C-alpha cells in the first residue's frame, strides 16, 4: 500500500471519528500555538531589551569607582579615593576617546514643581553626558561648560520626570523647581528614549557636577566616568589605555588590583542578551512540554484505536495486507492528526502572539523560524506518537485478531 | 482422494498444530493428510473444538503448521516468509467469514476494493473491478452503502465480492451462513454453488448439512484428525436431507 493510499484511508477513518480526531488534535493545537506565540514573545523581549540597552549609549565604556572582584578577592578596598574629576580630565587626551563625562549620582531626590512632586535620581555631570549617554534635548538646552564652571543651579529633566510632575516640557522650561528643597532653574528637557519601570532612561535630573558636589555630596569624588569611544572596534584598546592611565594616577603597584572597574556597553549587551535568551529558551521549553503532552494524547488515542480495530486488522491481513501496510496505516493517521493540529495551531499561534505580547508589554510577532520549529516538532511528535501503536497493530497475529471479540 | 498431487491445489502431509497455553499443550491438529484439486468443492464438518478452524487457518496461510508439510499450488509453504504469505493470500485466496468482517465507515465499494489496494492496483481499475465483483453478487445497487445499512445476506454477499475481486482460484469460507436466516442462507448457498460451477475451488467449514450436501466432498474432522473423507453423494445417501 502506497503512502497515498494510506493517506486516503486515514482521512476516511479520521472523518468518521471527527469528534475524537478533533479532541486528539486539540493537544497539538495548544502545544503548537503556545510554541509559536511564546517564541514570538521571547524574541520580542530580547529585541526590546537589546534596543533599550543600545539606547543608553553607543560605544560606551563606564568606569566605576571601587574595585572589581577579581579572583574572588576584593583588591585595595577603600585605600584609594577612587575617581575624581582630575581622573576624568586625564582621560580626555587619550587616543580614540570621543567624550568623557564625570558622573556623581544622588538617589531619591524629591523634585517639587509648584504643587506637584516626584522622586527620582539626580546626576551631577558635564555637557559631555549628552554625547556619552546619547541624550538629545527636545526643549531648551543641555548643560553648558559655563554653568559647570560657575556651579550654577540649573537642571535638565527627563521627559518621564516632567510627566510625573504633571507638566509639559514647554511649561517647565524656564521655571524653578526644588531639588530636596534647593531651587534649580529648569533649562531643558530631553527627548524620550522609550522604556518603563525600573531603570527608566527617561526619569532623571541632570545638574552641573560642580553644583551637585557643592550642594549635595561634598568633595570632588565621582561615582562613575562615562567614556565614549570613536570606534566600537577600539573599545578594547581604549579600555587598556584608561586602565593604565588610572592605575598610574592612583599609584597602584604592579601586584595591586584595580581600584576601579571598567564595563563596556557591549558586555552589558552580551549579558542582557544571554539572560533574555535563557528566558526565551525557558518559554520554548514550557511550550515544548505542551506539545509533548499533545503527542502523548495522540499515542493514547491511537492505542485505543488499535484495540478497537483488532478484527479489522485481522481482516486486512487475511485479504493480503503486509505488516508494513498495517503499520503505515496507523502511522499516517497519527501524523495527519499532528500535522492537522500543527496547521491550526500555527494559525492560532500567529493570531494570539500580538495580544500575548501586549499583555506583558512586549512588541511580539510570530516569526518564521518559530513557526517552522513548531511545525517540524509536531511532525516529529506525530511520528513518535504513532510508532508504538503502529508497531502493535502491525505485529498482531492474524488468527488471534480474527477471533478477537 | 480426488486427483493426483500433480494437479492438486492444496496438499497437506501429516499436518500438526500445537498451541502452548502456559504449561500445557493443546494439540489442535494431530496429523492431517489430504489433497484438494483445483476446482473441487469441499465441505469440512466437525464438532466445535475438533480443529476444523485451525485447519482452515493453515489452508489460508494465516497460520503455520507445527509439523508436517503444506503445499500450495505445488509450493512448500514453509519456504514462504510473511510478505510472501500475504501476497499469496491477496492474490490466490479469498476469505469469507461467519461474521462478514466488513469495515464499517467504508462503503461496500471500498470494502470490496480493499484487497486491490494491497495488490497495488491503480484507483480507477480498482473501482471498476470492485463494481464488477459487486455486480457478480447482485449488489450493484448497494455500492455506496455502509455495511451497517445492509442486511446480513447483503453483507455476506459484499464479503464474497471482496473475496472474488482479485480473481483467486480458491475461496475459503468459515461458516458463511452461520449468522444468517434461512432465506439469506439459501441465497448464499446458490451464489457459492454458482461460483463453484464457474471453476472456483471452494473449501467451506459448515455445520449445515445442506451446504455439505452440495459439496463434492466432505471431510469430517474430530479430535484433530480427519475421520472420514467421502463424496457427498455417499453422505446424502447416508441420511442427510438434501
């Protein structure tokens, strides 16, 4: 019997048991739909996370005060004053470096504008911050060198912060807000970068570094230095130049560890994409379990079907069916159920991917590789699920099968 | 015996069949020797448990003897593997069962055409030959009916059409009228008799003396042995109703 004949026979058989066929296929439909939509959501999450990190600044190197943990031993803890404005200034002439921004953050600063208030973080920095962290101003101006030199009480606000104060950028620029009770003139509002929740890149206040040090933190130390390099390929080179410069400025001997740490945006991207890939694989794993359960449903139904059709199998053997003819008939039935379920499952999956993504705030879209993966997995599931029943049916003894009541 | 071994279709030499049921052995056939010629009509009679069904299964290549030799058209069947046996069943043997064994959910036409699917016959030719076979058993007006829509006699005629569709030389029938009323039984008798008159070799297991009376030969089986092998004229004279 050819596969074409087996297909024809199976289609007739499945139609006569339409309800059972539908319920059996339902397991596969759910599994495939879950696989397609969760792959879509997983990829959407990854893309969103990557673009958010990329929006924080390109070609960015971050120098953080304090030692990194190297070999499990924290080196030179508290022995150096870590980073200063002079350190930042020393990095400017290094080759391949485009911009250097000193940064001193103050967290949980209460911003009051008229009768509205919000809490956000204040970062003291320099005009170079706009370049280093990729900020553009939509209304007003960014910080200037003059304002830094004169320690003026001026502030640039993120668009989310402005919105939290129930104001528009046009309304707030030129007004005075209080930062922890100290009046600052708002000189600009940046363009939104997009994002929400924790570490929202649009919720902040920038003020001149000198002003923040004088009014809030005291001293001349920095938490971080943001460095932008000219060429992404030069990041490794720039990193070692920065490391050598800072080590020599901090007077570290050869055996001492760094009292600062260097993180590149690429490293962050790698970590983030690794983490989101883990999340995606986890989602695929869950969906795959659903598909496997669907396959078990097929195998179960097929085994029942073999039991019900023992006499038919005996009769078919009597009229000339070989083992492989019988086996093929049952295998093809299982594969049809799984492929039919897969087709419907793909359609359902494509339709629900968008809404599911929207529910978890991710721009998700079903992808062709996801669909192909789901489809071929279900083909495999059908073959595996049909194998045992098919073998059982093919191996029946014709005499016993004909006698079976 | 009728015919010599040279022109015999079926030859059994000391056929034995032993089933193992756990510890014990059931000797269904204890050494059966016979020869059935091409074109003969033979009835096999005997009480239940006598081994006649086992004999029919051996004749139909559904089972293999535990000992002895079985020649089908001169070929020693011990040399046939499962696929060869299946091919021989497909082309040379038609089966008719007491309970018809039609596949419900498939039309009479599809049921009759089923053996041709396994013979690898193309679809168009299958339909044509299945129509012819149904026509031959007088059911050309029931081709697209499901077996469940047919009477017992009609079902058995569909089954006979299925047995004939590959034009085999041999038809094996296991109590073909066992589930039928007397009117339907009579129809089936005359159909089988007619097929035999057209040259079909017919081996029928039956309890029905009327079928046996129409056969040329009657083999009586008891306790796994052939206890008598006589022509039916003698059987009829011995007192069975004609």
